[in-house]
C-alpha cells in the first residue's frame, strides 16, 4: 500500500482493505506500507492549519467543506468508525514514513500506521513531532531507542525520499495506491489500482488472484 499518510482517503482506504481481508478466509495477507509525498517540497517543520491551507489553495468553499465535515470522504470515514477533525495541520510526513520503515523490520507497520492515522486525523496531533512519534512507537510496541534512532538517521530519510520519488517516476500521482500479488508470484503481473476503493473491489481482486493460482 502506497500512502502519503496525510490524505483522508488513505485512512479510509486502510479501513476498507481491512474489511475486505476479514471477508476472504482462505488466504493469509501481508500488508507492506510504502512512502509517497503529495507535496515533496514541503519544508520540515511546516505546520499550517488545514482549513487555512485549503482555503488559500482552493478557495473559501473548499475550506468550509473541510470545517463542516460533510464531504464524501468524511461520510465514508464515519461509515468505518473514523471521526475526522478539521483542527489538524498540514505537516511534513517524512519522519512518520521513517518510523513506518523501522516498523517493517519488526512486523509492526499496520500498528504504526493505525496509530499515526488516529493521532493525525482524529486527535489533530503533529505526526512530524518527535514527541508524537515516540508515543506512536510506544503504542505500537516498538523498541523506543531503536525506533527513534531509525527516525533520526539521515540515510533512512534519503532512502524514503528515493522510494517516494521512484513511485512518482513510475507514474503514481494519487494515493492510496495498491499493488496486490501472491507471495512468490512473478512481480509484474499483479493488479494495481488507486483510491479508497470499497471493500468489494478488494475482495473481487483477491478472489480473482486466488482463483487463477488454483488453475
């Protein structure tokens, strides 16, 4: 799953994926989180109120839509137990991606992603803050010292930037973006799609892959 972490559709997409996984009983799933940046030039330390940012970029109507919480994605979030707050900020998500990268080494990416999403979208916390990331690491059962060392490693930050840019070069322009394949399958034959697709879309793709594998 390719995610920029800060668009609402990434949190909704995660929930829809989880619902689909529960539906398909004859397979074991592994979800790998990969980085993407919608605004790769956003400076580290940026913290702009979301409503202000949206209003300045897209106009007053768009800002009011965020404040009202009546948009389609807000309703989709409510349907899967997410309450989006309009009080959140536009922040750089590089450090969060670095923490997710560490979590991959201890099979804790889903836990970290859930905590990041909850803290950002529902609690309006700054997921670029080291203090917040420490709390995420603790919540997710990570070794705090190792996790934060990873987050602060410039080499890891450069790796994340390169991975995200690689996805952009390959044509990814929107997130969440999904690639689905059977473990051990020749990568290059997998279905890929983007957006917070409904659970039925995931289920259909899973079932098609499983059916083809049995042929």
